[in-house]
C-alpha cells in the first residue's frame, strides 16, 4: 500500500475511531504491507488483550498555569523574535464564498463559535523568569470587523501585519461584503500555533457551524499533546533512533556546499515553478506499483546530486506529525520532519533505485515519533533542503465542503526575507493530471539560472526513468 502523510494519518484515525486500536504507522509502510496483511494485523491486535484501546481509558491532563513550547514552536519563536517584523511565519489567506454563504453576520458568529470550540487558538506567549511559556487567553474578547466595501489588493496588503507573540490574539479575521454581494474573508494566523492541516480543520468547522450542524467539544488539546510528549514512553526506542541517526551521519559526509561568510548577493526569498503533464507518470506509477510521490522524489534526488555535485543527499521531508490518532482532529502545530539519507549507487537499475527510495523513506518514518527530539540534525545540514508533497486531487479535509459551498481560497503573499530552509521544494498534484513543482530558494545562495536548470532536470529525469526503467541510473545521467 502507498500513502501520503495525510492519507496515512486519516487511515490511522479511522482505524482508531471504528476499532479502538492504535495502529503503528510503520505497520502500514512495511515493504510487505498490503490490504490483506494489514487486515490480518488489525485482527491480531483486536484479539489480543490490552491491544484494543478504548478512548475512555485516556485521561486528559490537569490544567496548569503555564505550558512549555513544543520543539516546533521553540524554533518558530526564536526565529520570530530574531526578526519580529518579518511576515514569513504569517499564514494569510483570502477566501471567496459562493452564493450559498451570503450572511456576513452569521459567518462572523460561526467563526467566533469555532474559536470557542478550539480555545488553543487563543494562545499567546509569556516570559516567566528565564523561560518562555504559552498560555490560553481565556477571557479574550473576539471581534471581527465586517466591511461594506469592495476588497481591493491594497486592502489585502494592509491586512497582513506582524503579530506580537506576547500579546493575544495571534490571529485576525476581516469580512468584506459590498452591497450584499459576494463575501470575502481575510484570515491570518501565526504559524507558531497552527499548521496547514489545522487551518483547514478549523475552517471546516466554521462552515459546519454556519450550516447549523452540530460540533462537539474535543476531548484533548494541543497542550495535552505537549505534556504527552514530555512523558517519554519508550526511552529504548528513542535511544535506538538517536543511534541510527548518529550512525547515518557518521557514514554520511556532510559537506559545506555554501560558504555563508562569502555571500555576494543580498538575502531575498524567491520562487520559481514548473508545470508537468502527469498522465504518463500516473500510468507508470500504477503499472509498476510505485507511489507518484516516490517517483517524483526519486527524480528530485537525482537532480540534487547533479545540482550539488555530490553522490549523497540528506533531505528533511515534511510529514503530518499526527502519528497518534487521538490528535487527528486537534488544532495545533504537529508537522515533523522525516530525515531521509541517500547514498546513491549509480550502477543500480532504475527500478531498484526507486525501491531504495521507498525503503529510505520508510526507515525515516519508523522513527517519526522521535524526530522532534532529533531536530538539531536539520540545523547541521548545509544546505538545508526540505521537501513537501501535497496531493490536491483528494486531500480536501472534507471533500463535500468545496463543491457544496462554492468556495475558493488564495494564500496571500507575505513579504519575507530569510527562510530557515535554503531550498524548500513543494510538489502539488492536481486532479486534472497536472503536477506543479515549486521551489522557494534563497537568492543569496543560488542564482535564478541554476534554479531553472534544477527544475528542468527534475522533469527530464522523471521521463528518462519512465523510458529506461530497466537500465542503470548511469544511463540517464
């Protein structure tokens, strides 16, 4: 079986809800995993005493005054404090509603009610002695302005402003509806309290409330997740993960490809993209039983070795970190990095190489529960390269919402300066057999022509692998 990070989290959540079984993510990703073997494993777990876990067995943590930050939040906090006016960690979006949603006051009330059902969104940060903590502003008064005017590009730009992490709220909403026409919603939330999955969870709940559907209180919050993570349950596995990472790094010659002290261009985050027709890629993936995401990653790794002039590549693959199904519908910042080590053997056949890509990913995912404790490895990478694959063909968090309400959303551009990643590569697959590969890059390190060549080489390697699948990698380099 094959999954993206979101689809596997959804499946684990469904297994948990319907069978009360916490299913190890790695069981779904093993080389011999298929529907039959997974069903057998589920049957074994449901038959064994102590393996079927009732939701009522879990106890919510007692409330405390101040909560620590997760490792993801610590990184974003110090990054934000270093450049407090930088808007790079804002997540601004403009949502344009269809005619079915035409009551701006009702929409405002739905947003406020959704916030009450997700109180963690009211979090802010405090400096208590020499440590940073977070706290929910329980008594925060929420107001959302409704404007009877046309939403212009200038108003969108003015809407995007920096947040003060020490002063709630770390979100803002504005509604525009001119002369009872189309409703436009401006939303902006600081990344330190929300990931992309949470963003859509929240918005789905807003729409359900607007439609007078029931929304139930959630048993757990992101603060419970943080306290859970502090109670390390399996030190043996954590030690194993650390040893594996150390051994990989020992055998992996991390070289300094960028001399950061000799930068000639000014820091500037730039973006380039390429669009690819996916029909042949989809057919090849289906015929060879390969995930499209792995096929693209395989081409990208070959491009990186050419790009960096090295035989070894170390990647941080962005993964939905809700590996615990109890937190699937919880609002917060759960993303994790799966660290993938590639040491290429150019004499491998292409199909063998693609299989090695899958094994490398599965090896990284095996230690997913511990990667937040190993994130310092990412900062040793030079350059720092992260990768994200999004299947937009079906990964709507509620597939009925978009066609039902005629909604369109556009992420607004935030002016930004310096990314933590020197290269951020996002691949989005759309339902109309269309793949878009986008690279955000630090122009101080890479010139435009080099990035364009890199993008084109990914496309070239994709189709070269299709046409020469039985040949050695050497034959297409």
